C-alpha cells in the first residue's frame, strides 16, 4: 500500500503536474529526518509511527500497522470503489481519469472542478482547503473513516 501511495503522490508526469496545479499536497516518503539513524543502504531509517497524510502518530505502529491505517482509518485516504486501490481523496478523480483500471476516463472539464469526490462540497484548491475539509471536525460528512482524536 505504502509503495502504491508513494507512486501516486509522486505520480506519473500527468498525475503529478495536475495534482500540483490543483493544489494537492505532495507528501513525501516515511524517511526519518536527516541526522537520525541510517539503514543498511546508507539512507535514514524509515519512520512508520506517523501518518504523512493525516498526521496521526502512534509509537506502536509498524510498517504493517501503518499500511492498515492507510487502508482502513486515515481520513485523507479512500479505497477506490472501482479498482480497490488506496488513493488520496483530493486526487481520487485524477486517479480515476489517469490510473484507475476500473473506471472510464472523465472529461477534463470535470477534473478541473475542485470538489470533494465523496460529498461534492466545493473545496478551496489548496492543501489547506483539503485539510480543513478532511481533517478538521466534523470532517467530510460522507467520509466513513472517523477522525482520530489528536
């Protein structure tokens, strides 16, 4: 799940460019900050204790538990109903248009509109707009994933 999400975030040229234009966050991998312990390949060890999407932190998380959080709990992510892939909610329509194997491509006009694909509310096309809609109470009314108490 984590590798697939990182590919989506970094995306192909079309998905990445469109995401940047529409104000979608460009989340990075789970690398620990520089200056921390290094792994076998000389890079920093991966930190699985904090979700890079919603910010939830759990010191007991392992790679598998973080993947489970992505699939079942993270309010920033959703399982695409067409293909079953875990996708960032702000990028769901781009995913369906460019990457989804189970969905017929949408028109560019539909993609240009900035609205939540779950509830259809208008969203300010920025990371802050999506964060307010998905991560601040009450959250998206059609997002079945409960907001975690932080």
